[in-house]
C-alpha cells in the first residue's frame, strides 16, 4: 500500500494505524515519490492512498498517471480536506475509487481498505 501524504504527522499516523497483515505500507511525501515507489514495487502495491494537495505532484495528477500511463487497476483512495463536488466528479472521472474528508475516523478508513483488498471488484466507488 502506498500512502502519498505531504504532512509527516498524518503520514506517520496512517502508517501506525494501517497495520494490516500481508500488506506492506510504502510511504511517500508527494506524487513524484509515490510514482517512483510504485514503479519499483508495482507487483506489491495493493492499494494507493493519496492526499490531494502535495508539492511537486498533486494527488489527482498521481491518480491520472497511475490509471493512464502505468495501467494501475487497483483501488485509489483520496484523503483530503476538500468536499468540492466538481473535484469529486473529476476524481471519479480519473478513476479514483474513494474520497474521505479529513478528519476521518481511522476505523472507517481501515474498514474501507480491508474491503477493497479482500474484494477489489466491489471497490468501484466508496466514500
């Protein structure tokens, strides 16, 4: 699982909370680093969590590249403080599967991730 989040505190909280058996957490500070990690670990990436606003490359650009240039079929969940309907529609068009507004309950995120890992075909869209 790649966690692309520029806030070190949030990234560390996610890493701590999302300890799932047989799922390695690969942290990234932004979209550029997330792509580098994805390219080096493609076969091990089961799910991608990404913030929207990050330096160098934002989350929706990361999702677009993963879907089009890297042909990534796995789940992508956006973690953000924004609930803008236009941005959510854009994310869905790109192929983002889920959108969680910060702050969210860790248990809620964990349940979504476990469901997507267990049954990815049911993860077409979560929120």
